[in-house]
């Protein structure tokens, strides 16, 4: 297969993917060519209708405040830069990053 023909086929796949798109669908086409062959892959995705809103109940209870206070007193989180300069929290006790309180 000649190079102009391969290029024409790749363009045809791209145009076809654009015309097949309907509401709620997204198509992604990727073509790769080496010396011997041209390979194209088209993937269809369901498009999101927008951002998802997840409501999380707000807990202002005294019990929650006590749990947070106990965790802070036990774990004593301190910011520290790692070897790449990214600031991370370090804890006084192992397991605090998973919510351990004693």
C-alpha cells in the first residue's frame, strides 16, 4: 500500500468517527504508521452530562469534634517536604493516615 493511500485511509477513519458521533457519545480515533503498516483504533465513550454532584452530610456534632480533637492530639500531623519538594503530612504514630486514633 502506498503512503498517500495510507494517509487517505487514515483521514477517512477520522472523518467517519466525526460523523458517527451522536448525543451522549464521544469517539476517539488514533492512527499509528510504521514502515510496513498503518493501524487505526477507534474507541467509543459515553459522554457525561456534566459534573456529578455528590451531597455529603455535614456533621457538626460534638461527637465528631471530639473524634477530630482526639485524632489531632494522638497523631500530631506536621507538614514536611519529601525528597521531591512535595509537602506531605508526617504523623507521630503509624496508621494515622488511615484514621487511627490510639
